């Protein structure tokens, strides 16, 4: 029985990750710096949230006046509907409210709204939140939250990673602006890569290296403890359709000859030329900083290229597993053995070309 329970625990998707305040602040500052009025007169929805514990609600409530928001809406997911229930207790904020219902508190979601200085203390902050129970458990797919989505201008949250495809479709279909966190691997999804290719979704400001650290409510999945708080590092990044300055910074590059002579990467320096794929007319560029500035053809680059992607400098041609060019992965003779494809190494690559250099093909 113990082994069965252990296997079940491993199979459960751990989606209870809580974003750190400083990570939210660092990311959002990039959009404010690029456009100080990006949130002006906007209604922001924070779904998949827990306002009593979440830093998203705290951050935007604290900056409500500074950002000139019209309305802030945050929704919580019922405690009994969560995968991990330990650590979630009814807060004094809720218990002291006349809205408190002992039966509803653990089975109903809650909606929090902020529009004005309710306490009349001269500022608008988290103490001015109004709240009430929802009809359902607060799932983003419910009628309750869908109605709030339709009202909102911008949706910002850290959605459940296991439901990322469904959540993204939920906000893309009604053409909402958004800033959300997702696993890096989601860029390989066939439903998501076309959005990246067509510049309908792109990387946020925060660099991709190192992932993000979250507070976790799962005591069996902890990487470190900081000041008594269980923390988990997840290979995740920000995705958005809001503009920011880093997206328009030109990536400084060396020429083909300069890379072959001076590159810090042993895979490039000293070679006669870049490796070419056997099954597709493109060169293999294993590092973003090794992209040659003067190559006119298609180049296969790592997925991490996306956090440096400037749509004014590069054109995304396709993805090595989702394109119209007959390329299934990227491989060449002499690579590490992978029995699945003719004994050659398979590479997941984004296919790009320089925008300012027109190919003769």
C-alpha cells in the first residue's frame, strides 16, 4: 500500500507554486519602463490566484494608484479543490469579514475586487479589497471566471503548468493581453509555437537561465528552505504579448569568419565551417552568441534563443519538429547515437534567418 501511495504521489501534478514578489516586480518594471501608461485605465484580472497568500494581488494592489488602474480583480481556487491542502488555513481577513461562511470557506472560490480607497486612509492598497464567495470553486474554466475574463483588459498570473495549453487558449481566443508564467518546454507545443512564430506571444524580460524560484505547498517536493519557507526551482519563464524594451535590443554578433576564429565555444572555434544538417538546408548554431551576423541562409538555434529574440533583427522560419520543410528534428552524420533516427543525434532547434539579409532562394 505504501508503494502504491508513493507512485500516486509522483503521478500527481504539482501546480501549487507561488511566485516571489521580487520576481513579479522585476518583470513588470520592464513594461512600465517601456510604456509608463501600459496599465492606465485598465482592468487587470489575476485568475488562478490566492489573494490571501499571493504576491500578484499584493503587488498590483500596492501599485494600484501608481499604475493608474481602473480595476483589479483576483480570484482564488477553493482549498478542497487543491492538490495539496496542507498549509492553507482560513485567514483572519476572511474570518473577521461579515461575508464569512464556515461551510463555504473551503469549497467555494473567492473573488476579490479593488477600485477605490474604501478605508478612506488616503491610499489604495490591499486593505481596500472587497470580496465574496463565488458560485463554483474558482476554476478558470468556470462560468464565474470566464465572465471576469471577458471584462478584463489584461490577464496576469502563474497558471497551473499542467493546464498551460488550455489556459493559454482560454486567453488567446478572446484576444486578451497577458503576462503569464509557463514551463520553458511549452514552446515546443504545436499549439503554442505558431503563436511565437507569428509574434502573437513572446518571451518576457526576465532571462531564461536558471529558471524561477517559487514557494511550494508540497512538503515532498522542496529544493531548499528559506526563512522557514519551502522553495522549489522550476524551469519556467514569463510569456506575454505586452511590449518591452529588451525585445527591441539588437543582438551583437560576430561574422562567420570571426566566430570560426574567435568564438569561445570549442564546438565553433577552429572549424572550417558550421555543421550542416543532413535532412534540411540549414547550419547548426548550438549557442545564441555564435549566430553569425553575415550568414544568409537558415540557422538552427537553441530554444533559449527566444529570450534574445528581436523580431526586427530575425525572422523565425519554423521549428525543427513543426514546419513545412520535411525536417524531423535536426541531425547530421557523426552525431551521438540515437537509435530512433538512423543512428544520428536529434536536435530540437528553432529555425531562423536574418531579417535584414534576404536569401537568394
